C-alpha cells in the first residue's frame, strides 16, 4: 500500500483536511465544468441539495398571476400554502405577493378617486378591503412556516455536515489502514453508501464538501495500491453509468425536445453525475467529461435560443398591451351622458382590463412603463365616470327631496273627503311624480310604495263615494222622470199669483230630488223648458223668467250656507256684465262701417239686432246683480241681528 501524497493538503483548526484553492477549482471543473453555462445548473442543484426533502420548486408551475384578480390570487396562495411544502413555494409566494400588492394599490387609487369625487378630503381617506386582511393572514402564516422550516433545516444541516465530514475523514484514513485490500475496499463501498444516504447540507458548505469528497475518493483509487480487478470493475461500472447519462443528455439536444424540459432534466443528470456516480479510469476522465460538457453546452444554447425568442414574444405582448391601452383611452375620451351608456362603457373597460392582464409578460425594461400607462388610461375613465355619477347622485338627491315633498302632500290628503278640492291635487302630484327623474336606489322602492299606498287609499275611498253617489243620482233620475211627467199634466188657472207659487214649488221640489248622473243632465234642461213654457202662458217676458230662475238658484246657494259660493257667483256676474258692455261697445263701433249703407241692408240690420239683444242681456244680468246684492245684504243683516241677540 503506497503512501498518500499530502503536498496539497492543509489541516484546519478542527483537524479537517481541505485541498487548496487550485485543487478545489480543478476538482470543481471535473464535476461541474467551472464554465458559465454550467454555473446555473450547479447553483440550482446546490439549492436543491439544501432542502430536507430535496424538493423541486420547478415542478410546481408558476401561473400567470398578472391575469388573476385579488380574490383569485388569495385563493391560489391559500391552495399552495396548504397543499405544497413551504420550501417549494418561495418563488410562487413572492410572485403572488408582488402581484397582489400591485393590484391592491390600483384598487386603493380607484377608491380614493371615488372618495374625492364624492367630495371627501384626501387627508381623511381610509380604505381597507377584507381581501387584504385575508391575504396577509395567509402570508404571515407562510412566513411563520418558512421560519420554522429554516430553523429545523439549519439544525439538520449542521448534523449532516458533521456526518459527511466524518465520512470524508474515514475515506481519507483508509489509505493508512493495514489490512486485506478486499476488506478495505468493502469498507470503502460501505462509506460510499453512507455518503449517499447522508442528508442535505447548506449551500455555503455544499461545494467544498463535495470537492473534498471527490478529491479523497480519487486519491483512494489513484494513490493506494488496490486490487486492479476491484478498481477496474468499479471504474467500468461508473463509466457505463456516465455514458448512459451522456447519451440521455445528447438525446435532450434534439429539436423536438422542449428547451425548458431539457434543461430541467439536464439539471437532474448533473446531480446524478456528481452525487451518485464515482470516478472513472484516469485515461477516460477528460474524454467523458468533455462529451458531457458539450451536450450541456448544446442544451444551454437551445435554452438560450428559447429565451431570445421569448424576448420577441414579450415585445409582441408589449405591442398588444399598448393597443389595449389605446382602446381604453378611446372609450375614456368618449362623450358619455347617460347611465346606460356608462354601464356599457364599464363592461367594455372591464373586458379590456381582463384582456390586458391575460396577455403574457412584457420585457422587463418596459414593465413599469406599460403598467403606468395602463393605470393612467383606466384612471382617466374612472375619473370621468366618478364625475358623472357624482352629478347624477346630486340630481337624484334633489329628485328625492322633490318626491318626499309630494309624498307628504299625499299622506296629508289621503284621508280627506273633500273630493272636489283634493282630487285635482292628488292627480296633479301623481303627474309631477312621473315627471321627476330617478332617486337613489336605496330610497326608490320605499318612497314609491309609501306614495302609491297613500294615493291608493285616497282614490279607493273616492271610487267608493262615486259609486255611492252614482247610485243616489240614478235614484234621483228616476224620481225626476216621474216628476217631470207629472208636472207636464199641470193645468194653469187664471189666478196668476197662485200659479207662480205653484211653479216655484215645482222648482223647489225638483232641486230637492238631487243631482242626476252627468250623462243624464239633459233632463234638467227639459224641466226648465216646461217651466219656461208655463211662465210664458202666464204672460211673463223673457227677463222676468230669467230672474225667477235666477232667484231659485240664489235660494239654493243661500241654503248651502257657503259664503264662498256667493262670492264666486258675485265675481262671475260682474265679469259677465263687463263682457257684455265690451261686446256692445264693439258692436256699436262696427256701425261706423255702415255710414253710407241703407238701414234695409241685412248686415246692418243684423248688427242692430245683436246690439239690442246684448243690451237686453245686460239689463237681465244687471237685474241679477241687484238680486244678488239684496241677498247678501239680507244675510249680513241677519248675521248682525244674531250677534246682537247673542
């Protein structure tokens, strides 16, 4: 057994042996290549080696988180947290959190715009969505799990490092053992098996540890006088395994293999090459490594080509997103003036927002610029929308106040039974209600139901009264028909005074029979004609008949004991007298056009006839006015007399 060369070995304070930097780099080159295109694989494998269960983060796909809503991001994060290992979702957690914060910031800006549009002050603005609390409860749970994992991991890393260093030390010491070479080789194989089963170590210890291991394994093969048969068998087996790995790597270089899949599988092959397979004969070491390195290089080129083309895809995505932003601006700049049009615009903007987010990534140097333009275009739309609805809200509030005023009128009059005075009012407020625009949704149903209820209560009672009155009016109609037939049979006597008294009695009885339906009022006209005919037979002229009839009317008004009715009648009579005077004046002015016309002219005679008729009417209405004044004077005296007696 030859003596181990120690020229390149230096002990540490703890007695551990490490090779110098030159040997370390040489050994790293033999295992990882030490070349730029191998560094990434080496770093990924070192990171995987750190995990307790060697979890593969790349096996959990990174979704298009940018296309997800706040709720969807929170849901996906919860799923990952509760179904995957915490050490496997670091990239996912950070990507989801970054996207969540970006979208939540956008939501805050929208809410702030709405708050300011409603008249709020910026320093008073506060808003927090429940989804924000939900998400950060989950994220804090993630942090706690990850911290606990790393504490446990650090402890186990230290234990595993100590165990692996002990294995290296035992391999190193094998060359000084004086025993049968077969026994020594069997011990060596047992140490290799222990090494393979030893747990993970930290990334900072990974390179030096594996370098030491491979260094002393090769020393065991190269510097110890072992049985060539045993050594050659092991070298041959290792060579066969490494050639299989090379063939698999070369197969991954084919065009039909996905570049990203090829790189992931290559990463596993490098891990097996380094961690599971021992050295080969010295004469083959450089050759097999160069072949494996060449395949690695080709796969790296393939992957790089994929990323180069991916940049082109990202550029196209940037163009697509810019086009969507322009569409949003176009909608935002429209002159929208109705609720329906705004609702249509909101749906269009939401669809464009979803389309924008569903477009893939853009180049890193354009990400902030494109996102800022997107937010500005959406904010422009939201600002105009908020201004519109702020104005609409103010108008709806004004409409609410108007409708509440009408509601109060309806409630105040719903129990009234003054049908003639109140019915026009109730109909008018119903028309006004229809003309008033929309009110806030939260008030609309409530006040409409109250208004409709008040109106229905009034009109239900009105219709009942109408039906009742109609029944009474038809009873009165039947009685008046019977009475009319009766008085037609009356025979006048020569006693004029007595007949006047009888005819006056007929009028009083007729009025006492009550009103008839509106459509049957013709029976009153028939009655008046019969009475007029009787007066004419008694040699009463037209004016006398009119005054008798008018006195009957005044008597009826007086019996109603309604001072307002007599005042209205006074106003009506005076206005009629003024109208007749004007008509007579106009007719007399018209006579000037007949200065050279003979009095036998039909037109001239017609004007003269009209003047005379209107003068007769004037005398009649003047007489009516006297009768009305007499009645009012009489009533005034009666009131004064009653006051004296009181």
